[in-house]
C-alpha cells in the first residue's frame, strides 16, 4: 500500500471511530431519558447493532429482573430472550446458534465480555457446524450488570459475512454501552418497584423517598456519563496517536535512507580530501623545482602554476574543506538522531514498564518539541542526579510533550520554561514552570476534564491534559497545578519510586 493510501485509510478509520463515539454519546443521552422498559430494551439492541456495525443481535435478561424481583438476589430465574434484531426466537435453539450459545455460557460463567474476531480460525469453534455450514465469523458478547456487579443478562452481536469486524475499540464501545444500559434497566426496574410501593404509602412519605432515590440514580448516571466522556477522549487520542505513529514511521523510513547516503559520502569525501592534499603537496615540490632551475621556461611554468592556484583559490579550498565536511556530518547526525526519536515515538503502544532515567525522558520530550520552543522560550534545566525508577517511558514522554507544548502556548511573546527534577521520599518529583499568562480558579477547576479547552475553535481538542492525567493515574502518581492570572503556572508531578527488582 503506498503512503497516500495508508494516509487515506487512517483518516477514514479515525472518521469512522469518531462517528461511532458521537453515536454512542447520543444513545447514552437518549437511554437515560426512557422510562418504559420495553422501549429501552429495543433501543439498546438497535443502538448496539448500529454503533459497532453488527449484522444481528439480541438481548437476554433473567426472568426475575423482568418481573421486578430483587435484581441483586442470587436466584433470578431463567434467562429469557427479550429483544432481538434479525434473529427469531426459535432460531436460538437451532444448530446454527450452537457457537453463540457456547459464547453466552462463557460470559455468564465468568461475568466478562467475549470477543471473537474470526470464528473460522478459532481453535475452539472453527469445526462447529454453525461456523462451517452457516458461515459465522465475528462475535461480540458483553454482560449486563447491576451497580453491585450482579449479572442481570447479556447483550450479543455477531456477523456472518465479515471477519475481524469487532476489535478493541468495538469492545470498549459496547462495554460502555452495556454499563449505561445496565444502569438504565436497573433504574426503570427499581422505579417500577417503587411505584408499586407508592400505591400503598402516603403521598407525603413517598415524595421524599422517591426524590432521594432519583437523586442517587442521577448521580450514578452522571458518573457513567463522565466515564463515557473519558473513554471517548481516550479513544480519540488513541486513534490520533496511532495516525501520528504511522506518519512518523513512514517519515523516519524515507529520511533514514538518504541520510545514510549522505553520511557515507561525507566520510568518503574526507578521504578524498586527504588524497588531494597529498597531490597538491607534490605539485608544490614540482613548482619549487621549476623555480630553482632559473631558465626562462621554468620560471614561466612556475608563474603559470602560481597564477592558477590564486585564481582557483586552492589554498582556501583545501583549508576550508575539512570544516565544511565536519559541519555537514554534524547536520546529518542531527537528522539521524531526529529519525531515531521519531521511530521511538511511533512505537509508544508496544512498550513495557522498564527502569528509566526521568531526566533522559524529559530530554527526549524536549527534543521532540524543540522546534516549537526554540524561537520564543528559554529552557532552564534544574535536574537532580536521580536513580532509575520503573515506568512506561514513552507514556511519560507523551506527558512531558503535552505539558511543554501547553507551557509554550501560554507564553505570548518571549518567556522561560523551568524544569526541575528531584527525589522527595518516597516519590520522584518533576516540576514544569512557565512564565505564561497563568489561569484563574474557574479554569483550574476544569483543567483535566476531557474536551475542556480555553483555545479558539479549531486550535485544540481539549484532550492533552486529560491524557496527561490518565497516564499519571496509571502510574499511581499525582499531578497538581499552581497558577495565578498573569503570573504563569507550575505543574508538579509526583510518581512513586520503585524499580523492576522491587
């Protein structure tokens, strides 16, 4: 595939992912407004099929959940098909659904989602008739749970035409939808149960209890929605970084080859220069020989050689050539270092935790963003001599890239970014301080929210600092900010010190 096709494919994939996420947000908002259980269940299945592009699907609930008994109890009765799309009720007991039944049994037994990208190549299922005869390929099944993590049913989707239809993104999307669906189903069941109790109680007693219950459920929905927003932000950023990584890999490969030619040719030119010096040393002896002979022809020959040397500036060329070659080699080595950094940056998703030097991690990030900083920012490094500690170094690179770009953008004309590293038992601490415009309390309170930005439309996604926050939390660390309008900002990161041998 040529680079143009790769770029087009990446753009199309990112667009489809963003469309799915937008659909999921709309569905989430719509589900929270439905008060009828049957309408809600139909909407869940229709939305799931639409969001992940499935061919067919269905939703099953325990009979006790549908009838409104205690949904957190251990005995909820048998599993009942409630809503289906492109699947008949009788079909579930047929041979064509034997693989689907096995997948559902797995989900019910372990309480975890199951995704099969190609049933025809799966060792457990490839020989079953539902795969061989009926062409079943992609399968995705997720549990529906209560807020107390009790099973209430499952959501099943498949496709008989396309393999590899469901991957990590689709699993994340459907898991998030299942979380929202479980809360919405539980809310309606509890609300119906509460309504039945209302008929037996006085209106005054009910009003307070019902309001408290709704307030509690609304808080749960808000938490689920916040989680959905965070998931969306992470998926968008993941797609964005995947695109950047592919581009960086392609650019690095295209630049690396000519850079290798340049370095090789410059080294050869150095050798040629030595040869030329030897040749011209011999010419100087010949010139000296002619000058000493004293006859007219020899003097004429010596004078002609001297005129030619001055005209061609041979002495200057021979003296200047080594410095030109050396400067060119330094430039080519600089290009080689940038290529290596691009390759490292493009493999961020492949890394494992390893012992790293935090000063080197910060320097790597500075090298990546230096072109943004060099014209307006003076960088002051106040590094301490720190031991190695265990982290995901490329994720931490991304943290410092985002913080440095934010600091640079906060400086309107000229300014300073000061980076401090030190050990404060038991943590590794990094401070990034800028002399930019600073922030007020109203901005600081929302700084790490996904999609929150103070930049003009089209100038920022609002994901940079939310990604930073997520990475720091993954490292079990803390990030804090001190800022005043007009006085700059200081971001402080504290990471727990541990090593691979710990």
